[in-house]
C-alpha cells in the first residue's frame, strides 16, 4: 500500500512539508547505502499517546552511526525532543517513526568523509507489518536460501541501510514462493533472524533465541520480550539454533518494532506445534500489548509521553 502522508517531516533542524522533503540524486546515501536508521512506534492509550522505548531506539541510532564513523550533529536529547514534537505537529495519536542519519551531497567517491551527515525523522501511519491477521493467526514462512552476512563483513549490530539489501533478497524470495516472510541462517548454517525481525522458539516451556553473534540486529522488541519472559517466570536461553530445531519446536514467533510479536504457524510448510499461535507466545504477546497500550504498569520505564 502507498504511504499515507502526514503534514511534516523533520530534516536537519527544520519541519518540512511532506512533499518538500527531498535530497539530491547524487547524495552519497543513494549510491552507496551510507545511512543508518531506526523504526519504532507511538501507541494510543487511554491516558494519551506514548512512544515505546524512545531512549533505547535513539541510543541504537547513535551506536549505528558510531560504527560507520558518522558524527550526528545533534544530541540524543535533541533527537528525542524533536520526535515528540513531530508527533504533536502532525496531530497523530498513533504512528510508526522513522529517523534516518545519512551521508548527503558533496562528492561521489567511495570515501564518505567529505559528505555531510544529515538527519531526518518521519512519522508514518502503519498497521500490522505482516498483515492484519498475522498477530492472531500467525504467518507462513520459509528458510531462505540467502544467508545473513558473515562477521567482519557488514556489521550486523548496526541498523544500516546497506544491510537491508540482504533483507530485500530474503523478503522477495519468500514472497515469490508464496510465503509471508523468510528466515535467514548465518554463514555457518545456524538460525539468524528474519528479513526484519528477530526470532524465538519455544520447546518444553523453555524459550530460545539466537545470540548476538548469530549475525542478528540487537532488537529492542527482542530485548523487551526477553525481559517480559523473565518477569513472567519463564526460562530463557540464548544459544545457536539448528534449522531443524525450528521444525520440532512447540512454538516459534517473530519480534520487531514493526512486526511486534507475531506467531509463526508454518516453516517450509511444516506446521509448528498445532499450526497456530501457542499459549506462551500468546501470553508474551498479550503482556507486550498490555504494556504499550497502558493497561498495566510500565515498571521498566519504557513509555515516553508524546501527547
């Protein structure tokens, strides 16, 4: 679906009309993928709108930029404050937020240093990332023929634009073969993550998830679910997972700021558990939404008042 416009996008210190938010065709980011970004949500609650884990997303944006030697010309507090202000100026009660830091227009060589570091933040109207029924019924996925990048090639811990060329290959392959999403393995053949989601598997009431060295992005929703799982008394293990472990798991689910907590009902057309959202996945999912919707106490301080 086409994006639904909002009124303003913030670019390099100014609130610009949506249609005027443009960059030059010779900007470094277009030719070399020299950008890092974030994606997170603002939720509507009975007590007003709240941004979920704004601080942690901004921290990760700055960490991604640091890895790529990009000095952001604003402080974290400035970025956080502008994000809240943008939601208010656009009159939104709920939104998906997309900050991006990128190398702009100056030179066109591979060396990015002469190019300015630019910053923009947009707000989008974005529903369920993997489909309206996904959160309840689950999704059908495949193990991709494309692996995640090997260590010391592209830094998986940076949420970098260039990394998502790999994600696009995974996603396009899955769609082409009739699946909603793909699961990538790492360069050694162990489970890594989806094209834009982290992955969890449950077996005998133990929750498993690949560790950071499985070439995954350190997902903030991943971290959230890990904290929730421990709060609920579940045993959680970070370890390398074999592909076949997913087939025989009792439950498997994705996490991500866009995907939230999405059950997986089949992998490579093999039903997972009973082929629908399992009880532990549902409990984690329900608790997640109760927190972000303000229905239970935000005891970890994850919510920032937006309006």
